[in-house]
C-alpha cells in the first residue's frame, strides 16, 4: 500500500513536533499501515469510510482507497 498525506494532515502533524519521541512513534505507526492498514483494537478503530489509529496520546485519522492510505489528520487525545 502507498501512504499519502493531505496538506491538513501535515499541518496538524507539525503542531506536535516539540514531542519528538511521540512524532517518531506516530510516523512508525503510519509506516506500518502500509503492511497492515486495519490494525485491530485498541490501536485501530474503523467506522464507515474513516479509520482511527491510536499511538500513545495521539490519534491518526485516515482513509483507505484500494491500495492507498490517505492520512487526514493527527491529533492529540486529551485524557
């Protein structure tokens, strides 16, 4: 599978660059989507067209279309 980033996803990712370790974990999890685009819970959550991936305190929202994973947004989950 190929991974693409929407501009909005890049912008949301940049907001958290001060957390270098967290963003490295997010990038590793996104890279893993190329081999397993539908990870099981609790990391993966799938509703209709969109999918969420939980990486520590972060959530990645993405869409699947044939052989493309499109990253839509990276957010920090408030607990």
